[in-house]
C-alpha cells in the first residue's frame, strides 16, 4: 500500500504530485495493472489451430470478393 504524507502548507501542488507519482512508480502499481490487462488465458493447440483455419478461410473469402468486385480493398 502506498502512503503519502499530507501536503505541507508551504508545499506546491506540483511537488505533491511528483512525490505521489514517484511512490506509485516505486511500488509498481502501474506495472501490475498493465500486466493484468495483458494477461490472457492459455489456449490449447486445437483451439489455436481452429482459430487459424477460420482466419485463413475469412481471408480467402475476402480476397475472392475483392477480385470479383463485390468488396472494396483497403
């Protein structure tokens, strides 16, 4: 847990923010939050293969539509 002392009567707001940001960085709160955002459940090989097959089919379908003039290319 991060503890920051209260603002002194003569302390500028910028100094208080700088002190708080330094404590947050040192505690690693932001790094932990970003790591939690990027975490995904491990996928089995079969599920990965199925997803790859579907991706390839969609890509092939899209290229066929572009060749036939039914869809716009990017």
